[in-house]
């Protein structure tokens, strides 16, 4: 069962309004650009793929198409969470590829001005720190905004593509 | 001198350990100065001097390496440390002290155990105390220049990180905030010392595990749960976590053992033996944290 997300535009010439779909992973709230979100699915069985990279959870069938699902916790270096009723697979379109990411829950769509986004602390030497586009404080919550374009390297995209 | 000596003897183990830690922090400055002079006079002579004074001169890298194996610190280091502190203990007296950081760690763990009691002290129950920001623009100080706020009498706020008492000059204190897991957003891919971001007023305060900076080789991050307060460094986006905030004290510059060169450990301005505490160089700390090329481990090494 899929949930579609309505897109709205709210651009301003100097300070564009951006929409972010927020999701929960572990105890923190993350955001991804709404334009890259195709749909959000309830969790369904993910078929593991032998020999797949460690960040790949497996594949699912989506209306006749095979979609690779990324283990987001593993990718971000976080401990893996349990599958619950709130667990979702977000189907994204990134760099021309369609992939799914497993998240603990999908929250809402928030509107953020570009000026509200602060750069990430950038103190980390860890590879995964490059996935963070910035942070933003909204409704008493600090959102961590993910740069999906950096989620996989070119080599990793080709690796995923050949699965 | 006799009075001082008896005072020293009266110090309990943890206090001595903390004092030794503070002395060791300062020792690098003395060492570097001696090395510089020797190089100017004669390179060969300097080598001889270094070998004869080997037990006296401990450069920072050696100090840090040794710190990994506290039991390796020998008695001569202990004697030198006591000379630096000016207490002049005899060898016998020194032999009763463990010259390593082990005592310091024990002191920390014993004091960490008492944290729950300390946290309930009435003066600590104050909610978010925000101090007025210092209006004067921040001047960039060379790592060897005297600190601008330390030319005359100045005030410091004492706070505790583990068993170590630290002091932050009030003129560079941005504010004090209560910390909690709910308020702190952890961000993946960051180093261990980066505890997370806390939104406090207009600031997204990047909170630092202070203990990992001040005693990186003796602490693995196990005190994170005990940090109840965050001290904002000036009006920057950086805050240092601590367990307990204590009183403000007034100091004369002469009471402080200043570090003449703060290029290494730029967060440390000096130590105060009277209060057994280390004074933060706030601007130095901010610069260190702001520099992405520094990296934590690189800065320590």
C-alpha cells in the first residue's frame, strides 16, 4: 500500500521555500527533499540479495519493478532499529536511480526557507558525515537534512544497478 | 616552606592526583622553552643537554604516549613535577604517590560516583542561567601573547568535568544551559567528542564532551550521561559539557601559572594551584573546534 505525497511549490526569489519530508531514525528526525520522494510504502518483506554490499538490505517488487532498499541505519553508522508498525520504505529518485530507504517512521512535510538551514557542524572525518546537507531548528525539533545525492558514490550506484 | 609542605601532606590522594595533572598540563610550556634556548645556543650541546635532562624534559607527544601507559611514568618525572609545583617533596614522600594519571582517573571515578549528590545541591538547581553577552569585539590573540582579559584582576566561573575542576573567564562566558538527552540532537558521522546539537535560544549549540579534550587518553566517553550543563564558549555555537557548575572566583594574574605558548593544547590558558583548576582559553578552544582541518586526534597529537 502506498501513500502519495502532494507537492506544492512555494518559491521566493531570494530565499526559496523548500519542502522536506521528515522521517525518524533512531531518536532523531531527518529530512529529505520532497522533490526526490516518489512514494512512501509500508514495510513489506525485503528479499536479501546474496553478495550485495553491506548497505543494501535487499530488493522489493514495486508494481513489476525491482527496487533496491538501502539499510539507512547501516549507511549512517547508526545501530539498526527494530521493524515496527511505523516502519516505512521511502521510495526515492536520486541521480536518475530509483531506490528505497528503510526508516523507522515518516513524520510530515515541513516548509523551510533556504536561509533557515544551517550548515552541518562539519567536524566529522567519517565518510557518512558528507550525507548531511545541513540542520534546521523547526517546531522545537532539530532537523537533520540529508543530501541524497551523496548517499551513494558513482561506484556504488553502478554496483546497485547491476543487482 | 614547612607550612607548605605540611599543607601538601595534608592533601588527600585525589587532590594530589589532580594537582599532578595540572602540573603535567603546564610542563609542556617549560619544556618547549628549554628546548628553544638550547637550539639557539648550540645544536650539539642541546643534544647533550637533552640527554642529560631526559628525565626532566617531557615533550607533549611523549607525555601523551606515556599517558597511555600510566605505570611507565618513573619517579624522576614525579620529582620534577613536584619541583614545578614548588612543593619540594622528598623522594620518600613522592614514592608514596603514584606518579601516573591513574590516581587522577581514580579521583575522577570516585567523584563521579558522588555526582548525584552534588547535582542536588541547592545552588545547582537553578534553571538556565544566561549571562549578559560581552559586547566588546573579540580580538584575535597570538598563541604566545598574554590573554587580553588577564592583564588585571578577573573573574572566573568554576565547573567540574569528571574530577577535574575547570574555570572559564566570565568575560568569555556566553551562557550556561541545562543539558538533557531530549534537548541534544546527535548527528551521525561526527567524532566521539561531538555530543550533538542543542537548540538554545538563537543558538544551535554544538556540544562537546569536554573530558575527551582535556584527558583524551584517560577517558572513553563514559561520563556523557553525567553531563548536566553546557557552558557556551563566548557567543559562539560551541558549548562544553560539564557535570556541575560551581561558584565564581576572582583571580589575580599572579595566582595563575600561565602558559607562555598555547600553540599546543590551545584550550588551556593556565592553571591555578590555589584552586586546583585549569583555566580555559576560550578563544583558543573556539578556534580549535572551528577548524575542520584540525580534527580531534590531530589536534591532540
